C-alpha cells in the first residue's frame, strides 16, 4: 500500500517536473544539454563551485558535473595537461604553470568569482587588542620572531606582560601561503612555533579558550563562531579596518583579502554544456558565494567578467 | 620475601598491565563511538542515504559516496582476492627455496609497510595516465588492490603454513598431484584464515582516503557511478570534505557519514568472524 503511494507520488512529481522543466527551458538555456563537466582545484573555491553545480543541476539535470579538491596547484597540473574543463584557483596561475599550458596548447581564461577574507582573531576577553597594524602582524609572524617575540608587551609596550599564544592554519594550506605572502612578504615564510592545524575548527577552539591567544583563518570560520571570538581590525597605514562585505569587496581591508578565480579551458567552452555552466556561474555567483560564506564582487564586476567570457568564447 | 613471592608479584603486575592496556583501547573506542553517535545518529534517514551532496548541510546526502565505496570494494575484491591468494599459494606450495624466492618474500613484506599515499602516486601514473583509466573507479580499485595485496599474500601464507605437513604427505601418498592436494586438502582447511585476513584487508581499503585523493577521487559528483570507468567519490572523501567546512551542521553530516562507514566495516568484520568460525568447524584433524 505504502509503496504504491510512493510510486504514485513519484510518477505525479515526475509529470509535474517535466511540465515545469519544459517551460523553464524556453526561458533560460533554451535546450536540455547533455555531457560531463570536469572540475578540480582549490578546496577554498570548492564550496562556491559546489553551490553553483547544485543549482545548475536543477535547470540542466542531464549534465554531469564532478568537482575534485586536489588544491590549486594540483588542479593546474591537470588543467595544463588538458584533463580538466575548469580549475578552481585561490591564486592566479604561476609562470611555470602557464608554460605547461602553452606547451600542451591549452588556452584558457581566468574569471574572478568572489573574494575571500582572512580574519585576525582574538579571545572575547581580550580587552587590550582592537586594532593591529600590518607591521605588528609581521613582527609577530616573521621567521625571526621564533623564540623571541613571546609576550604581548614585546609587540606594543602597553599590552600585558603575558605570553602570546599563536594559532594558524597548517603549512600545507593555501590560507597559510596567502597570509605569509601578504604579511611577511614571502609565501610560506613564517615562524614555526605556533599551534598549527589543517582543521580550522581546532584553531577556533584554541583562540576561543585562550585569553592570550591570537590567530588567523578564513572569514567564514569567524562568521560561524562570532559569539566565541573577537574580530580584530587590521591597520595598513590608513586606520583600522574590520573585514566586512563592504570593506573586503572595496579592497579597503588590505592586504588580507584576496580574489578567487575559476580558470576555464578554451577548448572545453566549445561544448555547449561547459559554456552554459560558466555563464550560469557568473550570473549566480553573487548570491551563491554569499550563501556559503564568501564575499561577492560588486554586480558591475560580474557583468564585466561575463562579457569577458562571452568575447573569449567568440 | 622469597623468590617465589617475587615471581608472584611480577605475575600479578603483568596481569594488571594487560588488563589496563585492554581497557584503555576499549575506552577510547567507546568514547569515540558515543561521541559520534550523539552527534550524527539523528541525522541518518532515508534522504541522507539517498540524496546528493548540497551546500545546505540539512539537504545533503551521501548516495554517490556510499555507492562509490561499494563499487570500489566490489572491484577491489575481484582484483585482489584471486591475485593475492594465488601468489600466497605459489610461495607456500610451489616456490623453490632459493635466493630469488627469498628476495621476493622480503620485498612483499616491505611492501606491506609502504605508506598508502605512495601507492596513490603509483596508481595515478600507471593506471590513471599510462593505461589511460583517468580518475575512474577502475584506477581507484586497482590502486587499492596494490595496497592490500601484500596483506592478503601474507595472510594466505600464514594460513597455509598452519596446515600440517602430514596432510599434504598423505594426499601425495595416495597419488594426488600437487594441485589436487592444494585444491582438495590444503585450501579447504586454510580457507577460514585466508578469508579472515582478506576481509580485514578489505576493511582497510574501504577506509582509505589518501591514495584516492591522489588519483583524483572527487568531492562532488552529481551522479551515481554506473560503470567502472566513471569518476567517483567515496565515503572517506565526503567525510574529509565535510569536516573542513566552517558550518557546524556539516560536522554533524560528517559524523553521520562516519557511522555509515563504521557500519560497513563492522558488517565486513562480522562476515569475517562468521566465515572463520564456519570453516574452523569443518576442519577435523
């Protein structure tokens, strides 16, 4: 009896779906597309691309989308071998990677899809820290600080004479690369005596339970744990700025905000499903990136990126 | 205190140490299980098992992941069991005792200790690129086959060694060939051990993530794999992906997926124990 009902409902919804789908086709993409789209790359960009793929599936159910998380570099290796349609990248392509693309005759376009901000975080009971300058961050995190800068008052004399406890992402993460490049000046160059974890939840817990703690990680992790953490403003010489939708998008919150990208293989865009996917991506990235905790570009920029893509495909 | 008393105390002491050792392992396991079940059990329902992954944790399901895991398991069984058992039989029953055999033996023992990510790199190059299977289920299962082959071979050999030589001698004395002896006498009496070792090796394969990440297992697939050449995701990939998300609700999903993965391993281990008991009952020497 029950199974019969389920079956009937299934049939009914199938009928409804096909009617609705028919109408939608005319409004949006025109035709039901088929095929597969292979995407790989950064795990930072992954949540946005996943959200886009999920929504794309609703209008193009016959297109198969698969997304891997080999990291930006791992993705570019495959991308350069012509094995991918799209690579998720949390940094621009490197010269070495361009050379590989060239040697395999892979043409591509880069599209900016959102911003990612890094948050500098302290414990809510920390009363002395509101704003920190980029130079102070450098003084704390540079390799020379190892074993030397151990107390808060070594950074600013009015701060307490207590040990500073540092928390940061592990050295294998793109966030670590990005922070060290923006603050210390060289990617991967940092002191080694801090609590490192690939799992950002561990960092959140660490700072949340340590009054003398200081850490950094992706803004999305702060937003999920606002009540446990204190967000610190970063001063790059023009006064302290806290990361918000506006300050990150306007690049006021420099240098700890970065654009993130997708790289699209030109040969792949000759396939209708890939072209439709990328167009869908640029039209919906604003809402979807915000949905998963990232910061969207201003609308005008999305239009510009979409135009850039349309010209590229021609 | 006499010498005898001293020895008695030592005996008691070791008994206590053994007791504590046993229970500390169990306690940690119990803590882990309870924690996972509290977090994740309420999340498991029909939609979770039959749904696709989603940016909204409440809507996300693990269908492609567990189907991928089952595919990987099935294919690995098909490749690993015949090769592993045949190699074990060769070593124990046929191989001449010379330097070459010795070299092979030592190397297989060494292979069992190679980190799994190395197998991933090998699989990526040999199966993925040279043979052109890409990031497919086939590449994944062949890579895992390499990973667990040494374990199966060693398990097979140990079980064959446990079969008394007199049994073989008797069979030969009755005029049976080497193969007849193996097939009708030696294998049936060692099957319990072989199967146990094999299934435990497979349980390991089902939980592996590192080599599969390397060969290109995916975090997001919006289709259920239907052929060995399809790209895929597996449960450990899905768990890994979810634990790295900022939202707490994804952590709950990860806990629920861990329960499913544990259930799969648990079922496999139960099968191993059942088979062992069944085969052991049959043996009457």
